[in-house]
C-alpha cells in the first residue's frame, strides 16, 4: 500500500508512532542520539501489515497432553502419540509464521508428574505470549449387566458417536484465544454445542502464568475425528493463533 506523505493514513502501527515521536523529540532537541528505529520506510499499516509486526517473535508454548500411554485410546490410537504428531506440525507452522515455539513433553512420567513439570517449565519461560495444551476427547457409555449369580456389575463401553473439537480457557485473554482457535478448528471438527468452554477446574489453566488454552482436538473414539489429518488440525490451530494476534492489535 503506497500512500503519499501528505495523505492521511487510515491506520498507523505502533512502530510508526515510535518513529514519529523520536523524530519530534529530536527536532525539539529532547533526544540527540539516534534510536534503533531509524528505518526510513513509512509504515502506514493496513491491518494485515500491523499484524505481521505484532506476530514476530511472540513466544508460544505447546504442551503435549498426558504422559505416553496414560491418556485416552480409540480407533487404534493413543492420545499422547496423536497429540505429539499434531504438536510437531503446529510447531513447524508457527515457527514458519515468525513465532518462537517451545514444546513441552514429559512422555516417560505419570499424568500428575507431567502436569507439574509442564507448569513449572511454562512458568519459567519469561514473556511467553500463550500456552496451548493439546488433548483428545474420549466417550464411553456405562452398561449394567447381571452375571450368572444375579449380581449387577457395570461395564464401560466405547461410544463412537460423540464427535467434534472444543477449546477450554479460564481467563478473559484465554477466552479470546479459545474463540479464535475454535472458529477454525470447529469448522474442521464440528459436533460440540459449546466450542469455547470456561473451565476453572483444569490444573494447567489455573496454575500457568501465561494465558493458556486447552484444545480438545476431537474425539479419539469417533472414527471420523480420529481419521482427520493431524496436519489439518495443526493448520486450524495455527490459523486461530494468527487470527488472535491480528484481532488483538
Ligand atoms: Zn487428555
């Protein structure tokens, strides 16, 4: 977008405001040293251009949910293994978009130890812009049966019907990120009535300092959800992240 200097720009990004202030200060003799933002380019920013400035260098933490073999199972898959693949694609896509990414994973521990270690590591990363935990839902039905001696016992059976993704949050910032991710992900994996859900009971959401969301990437017990390409799921989450930072300007 090329604008002449005498035209009024529709939108001026933060970087441009800093450059203008420094120029004004220098003119008035307030600042003699040349600052870092000495680029001569006129950064009349349309929304998209500003978004690029805002996204660069943001630090995103990706948490692979559960320890290996301790999450949900279905359709020949295991939750940690599937989330690990999604995390790999998501990290690649975010890095390609200019974000710094840290992937947290403690595969050889227990669920509790994995959670505690994840929170400790996440809170040790200064200036993390966001945390994203990756999980998959599972559904089962309870079946009551009577054995030969007339005793009732309960059996849990996989229920392949429930399907669809949703995103959990606890803070207001988390809500905006959850809605941005859900907008894309729930189009790929529809089925849940509530796409962004406030969950004050989830340890990872409560204990982490950075804003955090927990993404349930569909049901591992539903054949269609389980057959969805991890790469597509990662693309939807990455699109949500980009969308969030563009809207947050
Ligand atoms: Zn899970």
